[in-house]
């Protein structure tokens, strides 16, 4: 009788352990919803210029002395593994001049990136993202006879991004993150002029967005 009870207890314990392990695996494997998926993402946010981009450094320049503005990004990526993707990022920030309301400047970023999604239980996943590519800066000045637009030549750029992805459904995710962008444009010539940019534009941004996941 005692042996029978012992066997029953062991069987029940094994069944319970198996059920716990199965639940743990199913929760941990939530990142499988990323694996081999194509993702399209749109983000909007607040952009905060820093360094020489935020302070007047060149007398009469229409490229620096920016105030807080807006940022946006469109991303397309493919998850080659449950926790890693590669993709393209088209992003930028628009900033009004702190002294002249008729002058706007825009940072235009065109980058390749890699994203790591950390596998944790549940449907909210932390991520880290690194992007590298080319950037330009554009100045638009509204004058009485029209708009005067000036662009810089392209230069190398870097973006560091971290945040969370909340998978509200297998097809849709909500993202929130903190991003740092720097464009190495010091010494780059402004198109159709002999003037060189005297600083590297840098800015932080706080972003919210939505992602759509497709299975090719």
C-alpha cells in the first residue's frame, strides 16, 4: 500500500513538474512571435538638441542654435532569429531656430541597424538597437520672396536606441524608447557654397510608436 501511494505521489509530482516546465517554456518562448517576421514600424516623439547644435556658435549661421523640436522614424526590419533583427531606418528631427522663428533645420538620417530583443516572460520585451549610416542637415528659411533651402553634403552618423516593445497581439506591437543621434558633419561642406559646417549635430529623443509584424 505504501509503495502504491509512493508511486502515485511520484507520478503526480512528475506531472506537476512537467506542467510547470511547459508553462515556463511557453511563456519564455513568446519571442518566437518575432522569429522570421518582417516588421514595419513608425515612431513619433520629442527631440532635444544638445551641444553646439543647441547653442549659437557661428555668427549668422542658420544651422545651429536649435530649440526643442519633433522627431520621426520609419523602420523596416527582418528578425533573422527570435531575439535579433536587421533593418533600415529612415529618421530625422525638425527644429526651429531659437532666435528666428522663420528658420527651421532638419536632420535626415539613412541608416542600417541591428536590434536585440531580450527574451523575458510575458509580452513586454526590452530591446537595444544600434544604427549606422549617413546623415545630412537641411535649413529652410522663410523670406518675403519665398523659401530659401540649404543642404549639407552627407556625413557618417550613429544612433543608439533602447526601450520596450509591447506585443498587444501577434500582428501589432506598441513601442516606447529613448534615442540618441549624432551626425558627424563637422567640416562637411554646405552644398553650392564654400562654407563648412562647424559642429556635429546631436540630439536626444523620446519616442512612441506602432509596429506591424508580417510572416513572409
